[in-house]
C-alpha cells in the first residue's frame, strides 16, 4: 500500500501521567493535550503501565464507554528500563523489541520520562489513496472575513489554511488531490493551479450548484480511486494519516468517520428519577460526547454509487454498515467560527 523509506527519530519526552482510577474520557483529554499518542498510568504515584491512542480506540471499539475506567485498557506488560541506561542502549532495546515507546523508571518505580519513536516518511507515495478537499462553502459564519475570499484561503499565521493542509498531506505521502470548489473558486484555482509548485497533483471538482458535503463525489465516479480520504478544508488539525488509513483498511468497513472528544457544560441542573420514587439532581453536569471531526475515508464501492444531486456526508455515512470510528487525540480545530479562527492565530505551535 505504501512504498516509502522511513527516517526514524528517537526523542526523550516527559509525558503526562494519569491515575489508574480515572476514566477513558480523562485519558482522551490528556492525549489531546500532548499530541504524542501516549500517557503514563500511575497507581499510588508509581508506574503502572501505559495507554496509547491505539489502546483507547480499541477499547471504545470493543464496547467500552468514555466513562469506563483506565484499568480496563492499561498495558501493564510494556517493556521498561532503568533511568541509568544510556540513550544508545535504550534505542537499541526499542529496535530489537520493535516497540514505539520505552518508559524510564527509577529504583522507586516512578516514571521519569519515556523514549518515543517518531517515523518521518519520505520517498514514494500512497498509490491507492486519493484525497478530496471540500473547499466550496460560502463561509457565512465568518463574514465579513469571507466576503472577498473563500474560507479555506483565510491566512493562519500568514499562510492560507488550505496550503497548510496540502503541505501536511504531502508530507504524509498523499499527493493525489482533488479540490471541490464553488464559492470564489478562481482564487483557489489561481493560487494552487495543478499543484506542481506544492509537490502534489491537483484536479478541481467544479460544482455548478451547491451539492452539499457529499454531492460532489458524483464527479469522481470516473476516476481510478480505491480509497478516498475526504476532509473539510476548514479543519485545522494535526492528524496521523498513516494510522488513519491503516485503521480504515484493517477495519474492512465501507466508511470511516473521524471523531473528536468534545465536552460542554450543561447550563442547568439535570433531574433523574430514581426507581424508589425519589430524584437525583446533577447540578450543571459536564457532558462528554464524540463529535464529527469532518474527516472521512471511503471505499471505492461507496464513491461509485453516488448519484447526482444534493447530499450531505452525514447522510451518506449513515446509510452504510459497517462504519468504522477513528477517534482523533491530536489537536483539532474547526475554524468555521470567529473565536476558533482567532485561537489558531495565537497558537503557532499547532503546526
């Protein structure tokens, strides 16, 4: 599927830790903050194991909820080393055991850091995955910023968001790109042209009328597409596309939808009636849900069956079974509202 060379970097980081009695929701929030895909699990302040983003996804896939305990997914059998070991010896141990994480413990059993393996891909590219960037919307929620410019071309720290997305895709070996355009389409087409200057191949899907978030797939029916990665072009995120695509293919699902963990505080006390006739009032609870991240992977079968007309991606995804859910624990922001757009200007570490 992916023919490339890997450059492997090893880095020593100070990862976040979380108590074993906490919930999967707490682990997800911790993973969101770090973006390194791992948290240390402790019990009585001592090392108990690790939880990776993969462990969390598998737990949710196997029927656990975000309220389940971390103890149900913690990896207690991970390989560890004593802090006194040299960096060279630690890296050798990781390579010989084919592991991506190696916690460092002191003699009291406290984790003092963790080696992680960071694979940087370069060389050849994905040959069976194409990309569709949805860039045709009006951006009404960001008016007047989008009066004269399409939303995906709004600058993020001086560079158009769409350019950042395309560069991220290129670095992940995804270079066969389609861009769906409608509103102010000439600005996008004139800027990127055929993609040569950006190291990718770009073709444009030009809608004659707004077709919703999935209707433009109709124009791709004649293209030679095996798997299609679909992204809303107003998403500011740090996604591990390699993990996403491998997860989609191994799931054998017709479609994969990416989700992010979202919390909001309910503004009122919630009343629950008890079986004994009494009530329980939960004052302004924090609600945790999985939200649509606006990123999908579709099989050739799904793409080939689209008929012409207005259709939203959520309706399309819901019409297929099985559907795979890939939860993102990296940084993710929808810049569709002004406050979110302003927030990514401040956080320059996002990219």
